[in-house]
């Protein structure tokens, strides 16, 4: 399985017991969708390795305590702490027409109602308090906040996002 075919579910944050149990912090708005998982992929180096779940519990909504098959010691568990946890894209819940996952709009053209064609969305930067569209505009990077008030249309069929940004926001990125 390749990372591009998966989505980030969370991260192994610590060991739970001397028997190899682990605690995973989930990065999702709907953790209840993942209560019946049979397996996850854990990122080790540049590879995603499947781990089958023997037991699983949820002490908090966004915390999953797991016992993986073949991980029965502290030493085994130590190797997985701080590793990312992934699932195949097919596990993502279906969204309504006007909703989208970040990975779905990568490669879409972004147009602004005032400025016109801005460029191609290369990624979404969600490492900041407000997620940002990262757009390639003729080799220059433009950042536009992903504010619902700015987004006018997501046209999945034509791979286009239309926004209406405040006067001067795009031009400011070009100076």
C-alpha cells in the first residue's frame, strides 16, 4: 500500500502496558467510525506496514488503545511510538456534493471571482490554525486561507475551486 492511496488517521503517542499495547491519538472529527477496525497501516521509515488489531478500546473519543498481533513486548511497542497511522482511502466516509477531503482537490484549478485564474492547488497546509490553499501561480507560491466565506464553488467534475477573496489578498502574495 502506498501513502498516496491512504489517509492519515492518527499517531501512536505512547505505550500503554508492558504487554505491547499502544495508544493512538486519532485525528478525525468522527472517531466512532473507526471503532470496528480490523487493521491499520503504520508508517515505518518510508513504508506503510499493515498491523492487525487483536483488541481495541476507546478510553476517550479521540484515543484508541490497541493490541496489535505480534506486538507483545515493550521493545516491540517502542518501535511504533511516534509513528503515523493510516487507512486506505476507501475507509473515508462519503461526503455531500459541497464537501471535500483535502486530498481530493489537489491538482484543481483555483479561480478568484475578482482576480480570475490564480493557479493550481498543489496541497493544503493544515499545520497552521487556519488551513491554507497552497497554489502554484506561474512558479510562485500563493497562500489563501480556506475560509468558508471565501469558497464559492467546488466543481469536482471540472476540477475547479472558485473563491471570492478580499480585495488585494492575491496581489499581496505576488509582490
